[in-house]
C-alpha cells in the first residue's frame, strides 16, 4: 500500500473511532483515557504520513518554485498543512511581529534606510557610468527615491523571513501570488515583488518555501508544461508617451515641477523658464519645452520562463528555466537605459537653451535630479522648492551647486542650515500655510469637534516608529475619545496608502460615534474644532494652527518627528494630557487661550515674505 493510501486508511479509522465514541458515550460521559490516547496516536500517524507524502513531492529546486494545483481538494489540503503567508498575514506580522528590525531604534528606520539607499545608488551609478563622475552623481540622485521605496520592502522582508524560519522551522511555508504580470518600481503603492522577495529570503535561509498560483489565470499560464512570468516597470512612472524634445530657443532658466507644492506659484515667481515635461503628467506634453526620453527608451519587460520540475495528478511544480536576475541587475535593466538617454538629453537641452538656473523640487525625482545636475555640469545653479513642510532629502542634494532653497518652516530651515550657508535658505510659508489668523470664534451651543488625522506608521513595509506601541496608542486614545460625552464629536481623516479607514476602524471602541471625513484641512469648517494626530505630527496640524485651531499630538513613546510642535506650548503629551486639554475646551476661555498660545508659536515657526523672493 502506498504512503498516501496508508494515510487515508488511518484517517478513515480515526473518523470511525470518533464516530463510535460519540454514539457509545453520549452526553457528558468522559471518553476513557486509553481511547483518547488511541485517537491521538492515530491522528499523529495519519498527519505524519500526509506530511511525508507531501515531502516526497514538494522539493525545492530554486528560489522561485511555484506550485500549480490541479484540484480543489489538494489546494485546501495544502493550505491546511502549511504556513500560509499572504499579503494580509504580512500586514499583521509587519505591525505586530515580535522580531527586531535590526539592532536599532525603530523610529530611526527611515533615516537608516535612506542612508543605505544612498550607498546602493552610488554603487549602481558607478556601474552605469564608470568613467564619468558627473554622470554617476546625477544618476545617484535620480535613482534615490526609487531605490529607497524598494529598500523599504526588501529590508523588512529579510527580517520577516528570518523570523518565520526561526519560528516555523521545517514547516512548509506557502506564499500565494495571483498574476502572471508583475508590476515593479511602484514607489509607495503595493510592491508586487514582495512575495518573490520573501520566498527567496526564506529559501536562502534553508526554509521549505513555495510560491502558490492562487488564481486560475496564473495556473493557465503553465497548463502546457511551460510558461512565463512577465516583470514590467510601472508605466505611470517609467513609460514616456512622447518623443524626446530639445528646446529650439534660449531660456535662462529651466523649471521641472514634479513634486512641488504650488508649482504655479513657483513659476510665477521665477518668470520665463523652459518647462520640463514629466512622465507622471502626460497632460504637460503639449506645453513642455523639454522631454528627457522617448518611447523607444522605455524600460523593457523581463520575461522569465518556467518549466515543470515535478508533477503528479494533484499538482505540479514549475521553476525558472534560468535563475531570476538579481534585484540590482533587474533595476538597471529597467531604468539604466532610459536614465542614460534622459541624462544625454538633459545635457543637450541645457546646451541648446543655454540655461544656467534649474528650479526643481527638494524631494528628489528622476527628471528633476537629472535636469538640475545637467545645469550644474554646465556651470549653472540649482534652486530648490518645497515638497512638504519638512526639508526634503537634505543629505543627497548637490550642495556645491545650490544657490537657493525655499523652506516652509523655521525648523526646515534649521535642517538645511546644517549643510548650507543659512543665508541662501529662505522661508516662505505661503507655499503650504496661511498667515496666522486670530483664534476662531467659539459657539457655546455647539459641540467641540475633534478631528483626528491619520499618519504613516510605516512607508511601504519600513516602520517609521514602534508599530506595536503606535497601535496601542491608537487604541488607547480612540477608547478615551469614545468615553467623551455628547458635547464632543469625533471625526477621523484617513491617510491613503498607510492608515486607511478600514485599518483605523479596528482601534475604535464598540458603540463609537466617530465619523470619517475626506475633507482637507482647508475645507473643514465645523464649530469649535481641535486637530489632533497620534504619535507623529503632521502638516495638517500646522495648517490648522494657522487658522486658529488648536493642534495636539498624542505621544505615548519616543519618536523621531519632523514637525517642530513641542510640549512646551501645550501641543504634545500622552493620552491623559490630550484628553484633559480637549475636555477643558468646553470652556470658551480655555479654548481661546490654547489657540492663542499655539498661534504665538506658529508665528515663530513661519514667515510670509512680502514682495519678490
């Protein structure tokens, strides 16, 4: 008799024994100890032979083996006999896993991951431009954001793989996938390479791990014994829809608006400039004076063929005909060619236009980085404009070519002044904020409205703080808000990608009266408002304070925060402190005192220049 048949007979015997005990001893009559032992033994033997039968067929041959199931019974059996790590499980493990993400403070993960990304970009840029330090520096800056968003998945997946292997030992680990076309380089959107990275890291540590074709579409790709997966770069970020364009007239300045806050204001400020079109904004194609690459330069797809390496009636296993390319090689395949073409065209555009000033965003994006470095290579200057209220990518800019930086807040200027002469850093808060107004009028017959703004406790999979402590803080604060009387109304503003409505609801108390809102800070106009965040600050609080709305941060544990809000101004404290502040705001005098104290701080943090910048 086969092992599989033996396991099935044992399972039948076990089922019969269980049925007998239920009939022979109904009600509360206890099963005799020897019968309980017999049932347990039969169950263990049956499970052992089922696993041995799986083991005989489920053997890894590569770091990317895919199981294709041929019937629903085996599919269910496979899931029940293995550790299944799908996207939802990774979400939970990523926030709650009891594994360390390296031997450093979780609130420093972003700074450390950026530093690592910078080193990787430097190495890759030297591979692509070994004989040109100028080109290598441009490519290094152009790729930082893309590499950083990938590292923000790769590094956490490595630590998760280590945790899973240690916890589950020799257990079979299954990671489902659904689509045969894998979109890569998605920046902050879901990284579709995640399952492949996790399985490869598990295999590298010796774990028994497979990808599982969960969809019929994916299974059909391999129905003939062969098939392939197609890896493609995200078209919204990496695919040009027009031809490269070089200006035919001279311009003193070039303007690349990608990522800027209020680009129209910047363009009005700087005057006539050559507009650089961006892939992210196809509508700009007609108006643009410069396009850096053509459709012919778009990234190729990476097609990986798979062959069947094991097959039986219930399932088959396919593995790559050749090893998958390394992540760094795949990155260069996708963006190396287009980046070199874009760099060449950026230099041509500068030569043709004779531009000597580049106006770009302080957050590094590909087109802006290449264009600004091309202007600097021709002896020109770079002027940076804000992406956010915090200073963007300060260590990675071309400092020796910076002639001017516009920051939104005094704290952002202090960040820039660590690496630049303070005189070239200007504060113009009007790019994101409004001039301080007086405290809003108080309506005594109306509720106090608390608006809680969600934050970003992780970027992709990279934590920005201690996620478990943050979730405990969310639950504690929302619980305390739920206990407030009807005089207080709570609205919650979700944050796309990171803390969306369905994720936030798990922390709301039973019977809550909270409402979600999608209104912006400028659109919100309710009586007696208080703005609040949990753990991290937010530009939303700054915007509210400028309108005369008190802003409060609930902070139960230390974090590294980019906002300058401070406990000294009654802005930051634990749940008990913040709830006390909120309760005190039923008194109009206290509400006005709090708003005015926050406004005095706001006036020291902002500046609204008159006349030209």
